[in-house]
C-alpha cells in the first residue's frame, strides 16, 4: 500500500472512476526522493514522463548541461518503473533550440513545450532520426491559470473547458490538459475535472489518452500519409 499525497490520491481516483489512463510528468529529483507515488501511478496504467531534474529551466543550462539533466531525469524514472520514459515537458515550457535535438538523440518520442496550434507537429532537427511529436499545450488548459493565478470557481473552469472542447471537437483537433495534483487534486478543483470528463465521455466520440499513445498515433498517421504521396 502506497502512502500518497491527498491530492494525488484524489486525482488517481477521479481517473480510475472513468477508467482513464493519463500521463504523469515527474521532476527527476522529486521522483528519486519519493519513488512510491511514481510506482503507484505506473502500476495504475498511467504513462510516466520526464519534467526536468530539479525544475531548472533549460535557458539556464548549456547544451551539455541540458543533456545531463534529461539523462538524469530519464534514468531515475526508468530505475523506478523498469521502463524508459518516452516523453518530456520542460519546466515552465522553457525549451531551447537544442531541446528537441537532444530528445531525438536520447530516443524520446514526444514533447509538450510549444503551443504551435491545436494539432501535433512532428519535429525533425535530425532528418535521419525518428521525429519528436510536439503536443500543443495552452495556458488556458492548465489548472494553474484558473485556480492559482485567478482563483476561479470550479464550475466556471469546467464551463470554459467544455466550450473549448466543443470547438476542438467540431474541428477534429486536440486538447492537452495540464493538471497538478496539488491543484486539481484538491476538493473543489477536482470537481471541475470530473464535470469536464463527464461531459466529454457523455458525447461518446472523444479519445482520452496518454500522451505517448497520442504521439504514436500521430507518428503512424504521418507515415501513412507519406506512403500515399506520389
């Protein structure tokens, strides 16, 4: 039995209620010091991805320091779960021109730093390596924006996300929520997530998936389209 923070335990319960597998991104140092929560998420079927070693931003590191940061984060998560992570999100989304190339070198498959639009983008700094699929974040899909910066009631946050989802659903696009256990795992904010998930599930045609599964699907889609080109 794992001793979990109340926010993480509640968030895991919300996801389990709807049999949803999500992606949990971990700061490497925090994972090293507290491995049990990482194992609990992994054993519940969630993807474990990297989020830097000590939450230092990439623009404060040289290329080699950034590479070491990625390696340390990757390796400690692999030691805990027995599986190499394939995804990464930079602290504060602060990547550098070196970041995607380093992710390619280290065999990571997806990143979530750049809000290019509402669909994934395959990035290939090295055309001879597998692409890194950039999944689009948004500050409007981040619980920090609503519950920390503005302290909005949960019902308004759920309504905002529902409105966004209706547009994206009609356009066939992607919505990447960024949630923190210490925010959306708290009692009130957890209701915003529950209400939003209930809405999406009731529509019956949305795909709620782990980031690695979305990235793999997009990569395979691009390969299929390339094969059809004359």
